[in-house]
C-alpha cells in the first residue's frame, strides 16, 4: 500500500521534459555505437537488444498514456521476463540509428498524450494500476535504468542525475510494495525513514512482511537511511550492490536500530 506525495492536477511539465531529455541523451549515446552486439554488463542482453526493448516499452507507455489499454505480463517477474522476450522476438530491428529514432519518437508521443490528461487519470501498467503521473515517473525510471546500462556498455557518460531521480520518486514509491520479496520479508516488522541527500524523504513500514510506503513515518522510526540520489536509484534498480554504495560513502544510517539498514535492499526484487 502506498500513500502518495500530493499529486499535481496535471502531469508535471518538468517530468515530461525529463522524459524527452532522457530519450535524447540515450539517442546521443547510441549515435556513438558502431556495434550493437556489445554485451550489457551483468545481463543477457546486448546494447541492441536493450535499445530495442526501450523502443517497445516507450511505445507501450505512449499507448497507455493515450488512454488505450494494452496487456504486458501480469506484474510478476516471470511474466514480465516472458513479455520482454516475446516483444524482442517480434521486433528484430537492431540498427542503432533506427532504434534511437524510435526511442525519441515514442517518448515524445508519451509526453504529448500525457500533457492532455490529468495526472490522476488511472492507467493499467505492466506493474499494475497507477495514475498517469506515476506512469510518467515509471517511464523515466525505466529509461534511466536501461539507458545507464547502454552508456556503461559503450563507455559513455550516463544520464542519471539528482533531478531526474527526484522526478522518478512517485513511481519508486508506488512500485516498492509491488516488488517485495515475500520470502525475505516474511514476518519482518520495522519502520524505515529514507532520505535522498539534499532532497525528498519518505517512509517504508514493514508489518509482518506487508509493506506500506508513505510521505512520513506512521510511528516511531527504527532506522533512518540517507542515500545520495543517483546511488539510491542504481541500488533500487539493481545496478549496483549495497557494498559498493557503502564503500563509496554514498549512504549513512542511524536510529534505534541502524543495523537494519543493510537488510533493506534485500527485501525487494526488481522484475
């Protein structure tokens, strides 16, 4: 269950701008690519497959933003993996120029469609129901994750920054209860306060394994975790390990039970 941060009436213009800019940044990265078979570190995909996935996903998100329902898995990790594999099998384009144009075109289509509808408009997404504002943050998060992978594989600067992480936060808050690893969270109860260094804060409460995310803690906090925003996103998306974040001084923890901090990432399993 999630208690959202006060949503605006319209989808935030800065969110739509960030979506367009992130797509453009990924396109610039792909323009340097002469071989789309370069592997993505730690994944089964190549650069070309990751870029093709972004084309398909951006088109899906634009379709949803326009008010048209379209199924894509049932929200579970297995179903999303199967949907990804099926979509890649059905979309064989791997030319970098064609792919970057598709990524930008569909991101723009999303922004155009979302700008005409209220942020509170309900949508059904690959991770379940959420409003249009959260869907926009979902698209931004998704592009940053795979854009980061592509940039690292091609040894180019990535496009994840503090401002974009803040804009992605409504989706991260909405999605967190939906990706709980029931096995590791079973029976666990504690209250965490999470702070992005220099930015937003929110609370994550476990009650016998059931997670609630809210703007403020609903009781006495057991552990407060403060993270550098970019490290927070990369950790949330599984692009870096808790040990590496700690080693680089990107996280600090305090409170009644600070030893609970290292356990936090393990309670979630990104699809």
